[in-house]
C-alpha cells in the first residue's frame, strides 16, 4: 500500500504572491464544485409551454408559494427554467411543484406564460 507523506509547513511557506495565487486557485475550484458544476446554468426544455429566465443574481426556489416555505434550490442569473401560468401571492409555480418569486423571472420570447 502506498504511503502519503505530508510535508511540514514552515512559516515561510505562507509568504509571497505564489501562496496567494495557489490559495486563490484552490478556493475558486472549491466554489465551482460547491456550486454544482462549471455549467451551472440550466436550460428549459419547453415541455410546459412557459420558459423563464432568472433576472437576479440568485433566485430561491421553494416548495410552496411563500417566503416561509422550505428552500429547495438556488438558481443563478441567466438560468432558464420551465414554469407554469399559475402565480399565487407573487410566486410562480415551476415544474415539479416548485415555486419562485415571479418578479425575478422574465418569460422568454415565443413562450406562453400569461
């Protein structure tokens, strides 16, 4: 069995721009992994007839039409999702019984969301 040896880090290891560059790269990769993937923007398939684009930096998707409903996921700006024409208390119903604030969603051209 192979043995992994971790080098002892000295105080001098944490000086200079080299460390800043390496740490920044590692943190950026961790952020990408945490976000889900490099291709985090989803694409609607149009099966509901209503396709929407997220127009805010992060849109909370919930399991009901209320700000107090449980958070299901968060969508990034530019994500394209399938929705329905149902709007309740300012929340639009999406596929699979999910809900999101309608004010942050814009219908895509040639779709029927009204």
